[in-house]
C-alpha cells in the first residue's frame, strides 16, 4: 500500500520510487520535478533530454540512470517534492485497509498481485523502448538550443493554470458582510422587543405572528450565510489546447459521454430532442472523444424513428457547423435567431450553403412532424417495424432492453467522409413487479451502458429540452476537470440553467436568476454548487462512490456535532459504509493494472474484492470501473459488448447491489439531483460553478401559471421526501466532517424551505383578520420600537442592494423572485408539505389534475392559458380576504373618525404587502381579459369599493335635518 508521505509522479500519478541507493529518485537537481523512473526513461527514449519544468539538461543521468548520486540537501529536495506532489494527474488516495485475503500473499508477506503488477510494468517498459528505438534512429537530430527553446515555450504555455478564481472585490463584499451582521443584531433586538411586549387584546394573533417571524428569521439565516464568500471563475480554453492538443500529435483531451433522457415523445416533442442531439454531435470537441446516449424510458417507437432521421440529418448538419463555426448548433434555434447571420462570415459559399441547409432542415422537420402525426393513434395490434416484426416496446411497462448504435464506430461518416460521434439509443428493460426509479434509474442504466461501450472518464447529462448553446462548453468544463490540481477532488462541474421562450418580464421567475447568479456563486466559494439535474459534467469515478484522492482517512472516533463527545458516534452505519468505501479504493489500486492477468486470475480477484456486491454481476463493467482514465478494457470482446450492455440494463441487475444507495444517481426522492450531489460532497468531493460569457446550455421552461406551480410542487415534494429520509442533511453525513458547515446550511435550506409555507400562509392571513376584527399584532409603538422597525426595514433594503451590486442581478429579477417566493409558498409548497406527510406516513400518493381552459395563438400565448388546478385555491383565497379586509378597514375608519386612521395605516400596509406579492398570480388567473391590463382591473375594484363607502358615508343626495327638528321629533316621542 502507498504510504501517506509517498511522492507521486507529475506525469502518470504513480509513486516516484527509489533509486539504487534507496533514496528518492530525482531526475532534475535544479527544480526537483517529481517524476518516476519509468517516465524518465520514456522521456530519454523519446529524445527529450531536458527537464520539462526548468529545461535544464539531465546531463549524466541520461547516460546512466542507475549510477546517479543524489546531490544537495535531501530535506530541501523532499520539501520541493512535497509541494509538487499534488500536481499528479490521477493520483488516488489509497486506504490502509486492505481487502485482499491472506491466501493472496506469498511467504514473505508481499501481495502476489503487487509482484505481478511490478513484472507487468517491466514488460511494458521494454515494449515502450522497442517502439521508441526506430523512431529515434530515423528522425533527424534536433539541435539542443532549438529543442530547449521549443520545450521552454510549450512548457510555459502548458504550465499556466487552466482556470483562476476571481474573488469579489472587497469594496463590495465587506459592506455586504457588515450589513448582514448588523441585520442579525437588529433581529435579535427586534425579537426581544416583540417577545417582551405582548398584545393582550389580541394574544392569539400576537403569538402566531411571533412564531411566524422567528421561522422567517431562521430561514433567512439558512439562505444568507452560505452566500458569505461568493467567487467568480475564469477559464482559459487556449491554454487547455496548448497543453492537450499539440500540433502533429493526437488530441489528449479526455473523452466525454453525453446523456439525454426522455420518456414520452408526445409530451416531450421529438423535434426538441432531435435538436438537443444535433447540438451535442456538433460540439467543438474531437469527434472520437464524444458519445451521445439517448435514454428512451417510454420505449416509444416514435423516439427510435426520430433518432434514425436525426442520425441521417447529422451527416449534413455536423460538417456545416464545423466549417462555418456557427452558434448555436441546434438548427431550430440557429435558424430562428433574429440577428445578422452574415456577421464575421467571410467565406463566399456560406450564404449558398446556409440556404441549402435551411431547406434540408425544413424537410427534416416535415419528416419528424409526419412521424408525430402518425403516432397520435396507436394501432390495435401495436406498432410494427419496417421488417414486419412487432416493436418490442409496444407495452411500455413490460418490454426487453433495447440498444441501437447509429453513428460513430459503426462505420457511419458525414457527407465529407469524416468520422462522427457515436449516437446510441437505449431503452432499459422493464417488467411488472420491479421498481424502476424513474429518471434516476434511467441515468444509472446509461452509466452502465456507457461504461461497457465507451467508458469515457467524464459524463455530461442533459434534459431532452436543453440544447448545447455554446459549442465550447465541454472545453470550459475540461479546464477544471483536467487541471492537475483543481481536478483531483472535483466530482462535477455545474453550469447555470438558461432558458428560451420566457416572457420579457419573467412573470413567474422562471429564469431563477437569484438562485443561479447569487446562491450558486456563494456555494462555489465553500465546497461547490449543488447539482441541479442538467447541464452538469461528472467525474465518473465520483459517481461510483469513491472518495476523492486527497481525502484523509476517517478518524477513529468522531461525533455528530461540533462539540466533542466521548460516546461513540450515533451514525455507526456511516462509519461502516466509509470503511467499505475505503476497501473499495484499496481494491482499485490492487486491480489497477490487471490487463496481464488471465481470465481466471481476473475473475478470482474481482470476486474476492466483492465488487459484484457493489456494482452487479458484470465482469466487463467492473473492469471498466477500475480504469480511471476511461477506455474499454482490452480484455473485452468487441463482439460481446452489446450483449453485455443489454445485460447491465436488465430490470433485475441492480438487486442486492449499491446502485441508487451509494453509487450512481441516488434513489429515494423525485429530486434525485439534490440527493446525488449531497452524497458526493458528504464524501469530501467538491464541485465547481462554471459561468461562461455565452451560456453553455439553454432549455425551455413552463411559462403559464399552472404548469409553473406544478413544477415547483414536484421540487418541493422532493425536498420533503429528503427531509423524512435517512439522507436528511440535519443528521446525515456528520461522520468524518467532510461536509463544510456552511455547505450543510445550504442543503438544510433546500429541504426545509417547503415548510415555510405554513407560517407564510398564516402571516398572509393576519392582515385581513386584523382589518376585519379591528385588532393588531403590534402594540402602540414607542420611539425605541419605531427605531427598531425602521432599522430592520433599512437593513433588509441595504442587504438586497449590496447583493445586487456584487452579483450584477437586476432589481426586477430580485423582485420577481420575491413575488414568486410568496406565490409558490402559499400554493405549491403548502400542498407539497401535506402530500409529503401523506406519502411518508400513510403511503398515500396524491396527484393534482390540470385542466386547460383557454389558449392563445399569439407570442407567449402559453402564458395566457388558464388551467384550473387545486393549487390555485389558497392564493386566490388570500387575495380575496385581503381585498375584503382593505375595504372593511376603510369602512371602519370612515365610521370611526380621525382617530381610526392611524392604526389603519399599519394594517393596510401589511395587506397591500400581500396583494402586491400575489399580483403576478392574480394577473395569471385573470388572463388577458380582452387585452385590458390586470392592474387596471385590480385598482378599479379597490378604488370603486373605497369610494363607494365614502359616498355612502357622505350621503350627498339626502337632506340632513337640523338640530331643532331632531329635538322637536324626540320631544314628541312618548318613551
């Protein structure tokens, strides 16, 4: 096993090792570049006889590698190597826990596998020497001066960092932090005043308001402090190319497997999915490094046939994109751009070829639309393929696994004869009686299929409606993942979500600008952003449940809280799982280089390491998990790969394994994205937030009110499910202290925010009750109380302003986010809480039906569609009772005289706070109303009601009797 003080090679990540004198092997005595003997010999055989870092000639060591003596201060050298050892490309942390049985050791106590690996290395070195010998003889010798200059220039470009952190300016961040602390102090004083000054005449209302305000303060703390240290990042794609794409050499960029998931082609239009696939196939990345896997979880023949058409059109579309460097590379969105498409285009043939390509795309759309029209009505006997056989997926809940490779290594090329990326259709097996886990299960099936067929070290997953808007997005991610320092402990690179087709005012905060441009930047300064379900590039090894390479071993004793405890940790199961994970890490090192073993030895070792209990019964897949740099194992039989891929997507493959529990996408919630990212970061991994100037990916979002509320309902329900599960951040992941505290606060906020709906509904009801009953939740204000209220409101405003200042978010986006926080809180979040309680405690699954009432064919017509759903009842009720309360309040003030107008101000202020926040909801509820602005209708109703009360009070058309007449009338009455 590797010791904790071992030095790793800067090239291959292996141990540097010792020389003939038993001391640390040193290749260069000037800069002490850590490089192992094998890599050093390879450099010499390749003709590179100078140090890669400082360009100092290797001198005598090039002549005799074994007789070199170590000069200089040994402690200085060790210090130099210690500083540089983190630069290793793929150095993995190796646990001291070994899972090799005693019978695998020889008589001297050395593991047999280690002896075999060493012997294999020696054979490999000899092979490399033989291959390099003819090359050095045939090539003309390069002058040493020219060689040094070339190496120095290339090394200078390659040694520069691929990305840098740009911290927020102190002039913007320091005042922001000061105001947060001041606001926290004011909150403490405010609650002291509120608690010590009860309202006896309205004690119930006062107590309700206190409880609500305390919860709001708690929610604010959870949301605010993870934004304490926001950062920005900048990437350098040119440096990435200089390091991994050198002239006259094959590209060294890592391969990437794209995942696209779809279920129902009638709800997720095939044309949109086709555009997503086309944008992937045309990315600015080496063609042989890209593979696209499309998961059809509905086993629809329509999806399969649309992919056949898409693969055929890709042969024309991909070379067109490469030739003219167009953006975006999704044809639907490229041709619909309202910009000057001739800008920066200098090739005379562009206009002609663009016109021809647009015509080809329109013909492609017609063919896709014809397939969709045909699929509207399913034949009684089911669908039939062109060869006359029945479509295997006629029963979407009972069908075998299906895989079809369309492009790539199957021999298909574009119209210019160039290689195309691999395109694979996947539909996993489904049978009655098996739990398939929806999207998370489909993603895990893609992980296994891709590992068997291509096994790229990195995975990028997209929803079917999210296309690649920036063709260099993959390169942006590789600036982090392939960086020797940054990429070691990186589990994923998350891109922000951007959307097309949203109304200009973003009425329902579909863009989520505050979350993606404020919260996620704050998390990037702690342990990294959350995984949000799409637009994310994963490190495949992190998905397999391994710990990061540099993560220290778990302490022997740990506690669940920040205070130490002598008692053993309550989360013993976590310690056990982490120990098993370390065993798996050790097994990876043990089996890292087993290509030289025969089939019997390999199967024996894999079985003894209990890999099958973790990954399932597939030798090919298990071997792929041991290849940190990706690639298909050489021992795999190409003719059997498809058969093996069908095997790993079987419905029973995951039974009694760690899939969905410790590895892959995690099951247990409809928001599997939060759960998956949380599990990774609990193991010590960190993530990175990448925001290129041109958005990497763009998608579509529901813009009408009902669909938006149902989307939010699903997210909130997933958070409630996590809250009631064993993965709740309140108690999960404390063992080892690998999740930072501010990061934990952010995850706690993501699972408790739906419960804010309960105090929010109560608080939005209080103004109406106060106006109708004439009572209030606050006693008569003193000067000190007035100062506290004023200070609290000012601190809220200043915090928002300073947040806008460092994040560059617009005030309109912040206000829309605030409005929809109330709208979603009193509707979707409220139902999610009750539905979560029913589902987790009673096993009752409640569904809400949505019925369309009207439609509009104009631009953003979907925005004005009125769909009735149960979610609309609570906010509608709150609007009505608050409007009635305002009218009743003015009525009481008119009847009560001038003394009633003072208390009325506070009550009406809170009522209007509710109405203004729910205004977008009211606007969506009323639709266009024959193009009459909703604000006119709203104010008309309010003002008409108020002036009607004033009119009744004044009674201008009724003559008022004088006092003499009244006294005379009273005298004539016989009491």
